[in-house]
């Protein structure tokens, strides 16, 4: 029995690869866009302007306080009611981006706030404008505390792409879901799905840990 | 848009939502206990010096952390029947949640234990306490105080993760919203109400976590 | 050059600057001293609006710093500020630290800025460290780089906020020597410090502050040898007996 299942599974392998490609596409797009938006919002959030902070804090709390599944449902099922028709792929990238931006915003803002005030004062005193201060003095230094949690967030988002399978996108998880209807060996099928995710995610997890140790030794380093 | 928001139907469906909420609540509590168990066991295994014992723990933690919860859920949901293990959807869900959260809990506990100054462990060992005694009297009490906020955070994650159980037909909070969307054709009312419930849980847990942290700081200032 | 007219500042309920009236002329070297919490750091930080004042007027080279409509970049470009904690940018080399502002604020060409930068580093005695990073330098070296960074904008005024307080004793002199040379070259300087030797050598006036007020102002010799106020006498007796 297992022999036949294994054989069928290997036959389906191309479909898994196709699904993996969809997963990679969705991941890459949403990772990129949420990084751009997250950095932008995070820099703004670090200014601690009262009115902006209230809005951004509400946004972050809503995203952090509700399951991603519910967020996808809202984007996919409710936007059409407001006249915005999006296909599954765009909905997936959109909801993942909205989700990721909230977290990355916090990571970036948190990183910036670890930079000692004296750096800002020195930059201000020499006449640099706020955008110049951010670009040349603050953000380059903030990258150090930002990078490890950022990579960690990337891993979380790649895993969350599995949830987009519920709106019909044929990613790796959905291919597994289809396959298991034909080959009722859940362990084999989702074992394979797991391995495919593992191959993408584990290197990133390892890299994030590596970054963390690398960057913390540099700090205590020279002098 | 809010004008067309059908509050009356939400009111009608409230029993359903509350039923779903109740299920979400006890599922998460049971899963949290399971996660704590898994977490403590795998953490202790991992911190033991012996490769034979620590390796399975490390493998478990890394596999969980590098694969999506949904894939793990489907793994058990579709895989267990094949092995002749007949669990209900709810039981399967709780098991998957426990195993998943357990891995992250193990890391949280490990971070808490590692944060205890080494000098204390050395003093404890020097005074002749066994591993079990060191754990019980020195390590765990201190690790717990630091760990509680992180654990509350993990509880928040668990509540959000439990939403995935809707996909294997468990009747919890998200499924209640889903049914309102599919049976009453009111996705907005359904999912926004669901979201609102989750937000309430989130803010309550967040508040509890902040209160605990304040209490910790108060204690340390003695 | 710098004028304080009835300046007041509060930090919440704390009245940190009380009715400050002060005039600093061009090429004058003023030393401000006083116990901690007296408001002396706050006072010079108001000059380039690192802190803002709540009442009164503050003019730098005729420009009203207290006016919200004033373009602060113009003011700050003419003032070099040296911090107690140096505040060098750790991710840039020494030379990059010095040339950043001239290139970005004065829109100088990078090569020209580098040239000026190296000249300034020679002047403070560290041009051989131009390509090193701040973390590789001692405290005294870092502070000298900070002075060069302040001078790079070719400012009219240099402000020093306890420049040697964070240094190990053996490095204090190398920094003071640079500052003394600057004073002799005619720079307008306001220095918050406890280094009274510096005040005696190049100071034109010494200002004693206590609890937010200017208690006494006098040329160094009068100040140290014939001070008028009791509080001043008390303070001097505390710091000069070691």
C-alpha cells in the first residue's frame, strides 16, 4: 500500500514544486512590500508625534489582536462589497502586506528608539535636517537592532502564506490538501509539505540566529 | 457603510458567537496546559548535557518553528486516521496547538532560565543540591517571574492560532463568523464581529501582562 | 554675538533658568561653572535650540532663536557644539564624521570637504586616524575629533558642554590644549566646565550659576581672587581644594 502511495506521491511532485513556486512568489512580493511600508511607517512612528502615534498604535493593535485568517477573510470577502474586486493572488499579497507592515513598523520603530539621544543631538547641532539625520546617522545605526527580528518576521510571514490556501490559492499547502484527497496518507503528503517549508525556513531561522550573535559581539567589541 | 451594518442580525446570532467564543476559550486553555507541559519537558531535555536526550528536543523545536501551523494541523488531521488513531477534530486541533505552542514555550522558558545569573547556579551546586532540587528551588521560581509576560504573549498567539481550527470544522469563534458569512451572506457583519471578539481577548490579555510586569518591577524595587 | 534677555525656562514645575540676562561678544571666551543642576548645560543648549525657552528673548548674531519662524538650520550651521559624551557617529570613520555636515548642509564638494577635514584633523593632532572608527580611539582622541567636527562647518561660535568631564585625567590636557589654541585664534567660545585652569589662561569672563540663576559674572582674576557673592565663595572653596 505504502509503495503505491509513495509512487503516486512522486508522480505528484511537479505539482508540489509549482505550489512551492506560488508560495515563493507570494512571500517575496509581500516581504518586499511590507518591508518598504514598514520602514516608512516605522520611521514616522519613531518621531513619537501624538496624533500619528494614536493612529499607528491602533493599526498595529488591530493587526496584532486578530488572527491572520480573519484578516484574509475580511480582505477577500468584504472588499468586493465595497466595490473592490481582487483576485485571490492579489488579496493574499495585500493581506499579508498589511499584516507584515504592522509588525515591521514596530520592529523598525523599536530599533530606532534604541539609538542614544546624543546621536540625534549631534546631528541636529550640525544643522542636518530631519530627513538627513534619519538617512545618514540614525537609520544606518538602527539596522543593527532591526535586522535579527526582521529576518525572524520574514520567517513568520513565509509560514503564514500557508493560510492563503483557504482562499483557493494553489500554494504548497493547498497542493498538499488536494493531494491528500487522492492519496489518503496524511503523514506522507504533509510530511513532504513540511519538508518543503523547512527547506525554505530553516536556513532563514539559522541566519537570524547567526545575525543575532554576530551583531551582539560586534557591539561589545573594539575599544 | 455602517448605516447598512445589520446590527439586528448580529444580535440574533450572538448566541452562536458566544458559543464559538466559549469553545475558543476552553480549547486555548487546554492547549496552553499542553503547551506548558511540552515546553517544560522539551526545555529540560534540551538543557540536559546529554546529546541523546537533547537532540530529539532540538529536532522537535526546530521542525515546529520552521513549518507552518496549518501544515502541522493538516498533518495530524489527515495523518492520524491513517495510523488508526481516531481523534475528533477538536482533539486533533488541541493536540496540534499544544505541540506547536510547546516548541515556542520551550524557547521562552529556556530564555528565562538562561537569564538567571550563573553565580546562583554555582552556589546552589556547591551547596550540594541535586539537579531536581536546583530546578525546583532556585531555577524555576525565578524563571517563572520573568517568563510570565512572554507566556501571556504566547497565550495571545495561541488564541489567534486557534482560528485555524475553523478550517477543520471545529466550531469556534472564527467558524461562527464564517457561518454567518456563508449562511446569511453577511461577511462584513460576520467577520467584523469575529474580529471584535478577538480584539477584546487581546486587550484583556495585554492588560494582564502589563499588570504583571508592573508587579514584577514593584517587587524588584523592594 | 549672543544675547539672553530675561530668559526663563521650566522643566515641568522645575524653574531651570530664571531671568537670565547675558551678553557674549565676538571672540569672547566665556566659562560657565556651577554645581550640578544649576542650569548651566541647559543654558548653552538653548543657544542652538537643543532646548527651547518659554519666555524672554535669545539672539545669536542678531537672529532671534526663540522665534518659532526662524530657520534653525541657518543658526545651527554657525554654531559648533561639543558634547560631554562626544556623540561621534560610530558607523562612520573619523573623516566621514567630520565631513558629513559640510557636504550635506553647506553643500560643499566632497573632495573640498575632505581637504578641510584633514586640515582640521591635523590642527587637533589626529590626522593619522582619519580612516579609523571612533570605537578604535581613546576618549581624548574622540573628543578632539568631535571638536574638529564642530569646526568643520566653519562656525562663528563654538559651544562646549563639559567637554572633559567624561575623560580619564591623563587625557584632559590634550583636549584643553586644542581648546586653548582655538581661543587664542579668536573663536567666540562658551565653555561649561570645572577646569578653572582653562578659565584663567584664556577666559575673558567667568560666569557662576546656581539654581537657575546667574549669581556672578567677572573676568577670571576678579572672579577667583575677589569674588563678591557668598555662594560663589562657597562653590570656589569646594572645587579649588584638590
